[in-house]
């Protein structure tokens, strides 16, 4: 899988997210893009005569005005564009900035392509109708075919690099991408096998990918449960955990649980 564009998505600038995105763009020789969202549901709500909100600082009710929301979004977009421009110039990587309006999952899925890596920052401020980040990440991958990197603000992408692998041929591209990351950084590759054992370790392509990594570990017999996968990831001290969701034996709720509870960034692929 060739990543051509690293996409940072949100409604406010995240310094940690921007640094992680720019670093990946530089290493993968990809373009850095910022897609700034104007939530259409929020704008429709603000236009209703009875709309109101509770201030976070004051705990007081006040009317929700469309003009105020639009002004806030324009200010945040301007700040985000300036910050992304600065980090891109510093690392000398190509960049772009685009304002989208729509429902988060739909707008981003329409703007993304299968050669994009989209960064969603777990702690990023959000001006809009709340959406669970874990569900949003999984839905974007399913809708667009793009990869999504779900991380906490300020959490770097680093070695060791782990990948959940059940032995299916459809998961080979995910394993190949993570192995390439291990070579580019460079760092250790850890394969968390949901298979019972021998079949995965004997696969010629898997063996070749393990041998090409600077160093590698194959862990077998891991139960297809979020708790077991996260425990293995923590024991290995992973700095990134990747999994393919297209043909995964993990149900959606287990995938979202991994995203929500992991101590390291999570990479979701089709």
C-alpha cells in the first residue's frame, strides 16, 4: 500500500497531531494535508430559533447563534492553516489546506482516497455535534478505503511496530505496510497472530517480511479479544498497533474497544 497523502482532520489545530503527521509525511515522502470540518449538523442547529448551549466555563445557558459559530469556525480554520503551513515549511514537505462542510464521517470519506493516511487525534477540541472517535475512525476506513491513524495528542508514532494478523491473505497488505514502517524508522516489527500457531509462521511471504525487518517477533495463539490484544501490545511496549478491519475476525465493538483503551496509536486499514 502506497501512502501518497497524510491527512490531518479536525476543527482545531493540534500541535502533537501536526508534528506526528508532518513526521510521517517526511518519512513516507507524502504530501501533508489538513481537512478542516464545518459540521453541517451544528450549523443547522445553530440556525434554529430555540437553540441554546451551556457554557463550559460559566455553566450558564445562553442562545446558540449561527453568526457566532461561523465566526468561531473561521478563526479556528485560519489558526489551523497558519500552523500547518509553518510545520510543513520547516520540514520542507508539500502541503494543502481545505475547508469541508458536512457530516464528519460522510464529508471525510468523500474527500479521502485509498492512498491517504488520515490522522484522528483523540483529545483534539471539537466544535460540533459530538461523535465517538473510535466509531468515526472505523466508519471512515469502511466508507473510503483509506487508512486511519487514531492517536492521542502528543503521543508519537514510534518503535516497536505491532500488527494484528489472523493469517488471511487479505491482511498481507497491512503487514507489508507496517513492515515498511519498521524499515523506514527503523524499528522492531511485532506480529500478534490470532492464529493458533504454525500456519502463520510457515507462510513464505510472512517469513520474508519478518526477515526484512530490522528485528522482528512473532507472537502466536492470541485470542481475538480486545483485552488479550491490548495486554500483548502493552507487554511488548508497542509504539503503534495496526489491524485490518475489512476481513477481521474481530467484531466492530472489539475494534472500537482497542482504539479507546490502547496506550499507543492505533492504525486501522481496510
